[in-house]
C-alpha cells in the first residue's frame, strides 16, 4: 500500500538508508550539506526543520513555505520524496516551480514517480491551488514523461545561465 505522508521520526533509519542510496549512486548533491549534517546528527531537529518550512518559520531570504512529503510503501519503506511550494517567486517561476520530487535510485522505473506526482498534485488541490508549475531539465526524459502523464502541458523552455542547460516548463491545471 502506498501513502504520501509527512516526514516522521519513526522512519529515521529508513530515511538514512535512502540518503545512503543516493550517496552511493553519486546523487548526494540532492541534499543540502547543512541538511545532511542535521539528518546525521539530530534527526528530530531535521523533522522540525521540515515542519518549520511548511509553516513558513525561519525561512531563508527568497524562500517560500514548502511542505515535504514521503512516498511510503507498507508504512515502512520510503520510496521517494516530494516538496510542494505554497506559492511562486520569480526564481521559482524560472526554475523549480511548485513541485519537486525524487525517487530513490533502486526504486526508479517502477511507476513511483508518476504516483508521487499525482499524490502531490492532490495535496496542492487540497491546499487551494488551481494550477501548478513544474520544471525539469530538457534532457530529463523520465521526469518529462512523469509530468506529461499527470496532464502537464509544456509551455516554454529556457537556458539556465549558470549551467547552460535547457529547462522545460510545464503547467498542470488542477
């Protein structure tokens, strides 16, 4: 059974396993170094940090409230994580959008990306959003398919100044 839940201390060791899996796949850049330290040294403080982000408490300048969810199977295996940003600022309109998601490396190509996005879209609907923006690198074909399977309509592309990579923007009406 799949559920989209709020982060919980009860899945501490499972979350550490997921972080190690990203690290072993060479994808530890997906986690901010400060968060990695907090995850390893004080997991309950990390959970509180995520809750504070959701409530807009102690946000860094230019950041917006964002709620983190974990996609969990059978209440014990974390398959991935999504983040729902409550509104957009210009930087998020350019890259990032309302929703970001990631599936742990050993669980990819099993349909979980499509499911985590669909479930996060439902959370966005419940939050009162009527449409959401998602972005992905143009060469990230897997992510583009996931967004399209969830009714994402490509609206524009742009080059990121700091990487030179093309990104695609998709809007999804809720």
